[in-house]
C-alpha cells in the first residue's frame, strides 16, 4: 500500500450519499436468494458482476431493483446494513448517513416495519461494534407519483424520531423535483431534514427546483450545477454540501473518464463538495476507493483530500459537539 493509499484509508471521514440497497454485494445476494428460495436471473456471482456494465442510470436501476428482490426479512436487512458498516469501518468512516428506499420493498409486499427495523438494528450493531455513528434518510422514488410518496410518508410516521430526513432518488430524467413539493413541505413541517438527487442526469434547472421548491438542506450529486454560473455562486455562498460520487459518475457515464471529473473544480469554486460511494456494490468501490479514484484521476493532494473529509463532517446532520469532536480527530490525523 502506498503512502497515499494509507493516508486515504486512515483519513477520518463521513459518508453522506449511500444507498443501503446499493451495498448488496453479489455474494450476499446469492446467499439471501438461497435462504429465501428466490431464483435469480443470474447463474453466478461472476455473471452478476459482468452485468454491471452500465451506459446510463436506467441500466443500473433495472439490475438494482432486481437484486433488491432477495431482501425479504428483518434479518436480511440487518445483515445487509451490518455488512456495509463492516466494510467502511476499514475505510476510516466515523459517521454515515444512509438512504433506504422503502417503496422498493413495500410495493412487493414487504412491511415497512420489517425494512426499517432491520436497518436500524444493523446501524445500532455497527455503532456498538465499530463506534460508527449513523443516521437514516428515507428516499421517495421519483418515478412514482407524489401520492405514493405520501403513502410511504404516512407509513414512516411511527419512526420519525429515528429518521433524520427524506430524500429523492431513482430515475431523474423526466421526474423534476416539482413533482414532490407537497410531501417535502410535509416532511419539513415534521422536523425532518430534506435532501434530493439533482443535477446528475437531470439539468441544472432541477437543482434550482430542489433549492427553491423542495427547500433542501443538502444536494445529492449536483454535477450539472457547474453549467450555471449563477447557481455556482448561490451554492458557494450558502455552503450547502454536495454529495458527489466519483465512481458512480464514471460508471453511469456522467463523466467519460476520472481524469475529467470536476471534484477539484468544485473545491476551487468554493463549493462544499464531499466524496461518497452511492451504490458501491454496483459501481466498483466503497468510499476509500472513491477517494483513491478521484485522487489518481485528478492528482489531488493531501490538503484537498482533508478538505473533502472536512466538508463531509460540515455537511453532516450532526449536533455541534459531535461535529467538533470528529473535526478534532481529522485535524489530529492531518497534522500527524
């Protein structure tokens, strides 16, 4: 392991853009399929990995939703969640704010309680075992309508004290943020944080809508905001965190090559960019691999990597004391 590899691995960091269903590794997918007597459309782990050659977001989503079919019981969701935290405990992650997609499961008859209780149990076990703190963000699937989102929102009400916020994911093109104005307003009124995927495949206009109509507290992706100078100025002035996902951007053809990724340009423009893994089982790497890919592709220096890690704690939904504790650990690491 090179000095830079060791530095990236040890760098204290938070992950703010992680879909827990997207951390379902093929090995666990087959294990759960066997346990739950589900026949997968793939014959082997190798065949699944070979299918991970995406040309766009929809190609990925088709496989993502097929894989989610193996998740049936509370134990399945527990094992999925703990497997993610076990992996990132070795990547220097001190805090994670993870997404889950309840509609992917409730629409196939899995009770909401089964999904969330399994995930929450995995989060609790991870904190006890690894000391990693975490928060849970409920995402609405944007290819469905707002009434479906409201139905999920109502299902979630008994767990609002254990859910940090709501988000918006799935197919971006043709599904602008304005579709979900009322349900995001209801989430805000309930005291939940609001985030949304915008500006990945969708235009910069979707970022404006997420800001002005959904009143988001954090922007997921946001790459195409760079096409709009006025939007850049607004995001820089507000210091809203952008949860950027380098390997995802490459695998979904948002950028043609890691050498052309805009992560350092974002920093140079004063944006509070962070590095995350998105759906690591599908996109070729967890958070440390994303840091390495960005560092190699853009020749990032250690100071830039520290800034990205600092931004992750500044952009996290943490109380002041906890945030300062993590920032002190980062400063100690950077100055060692």
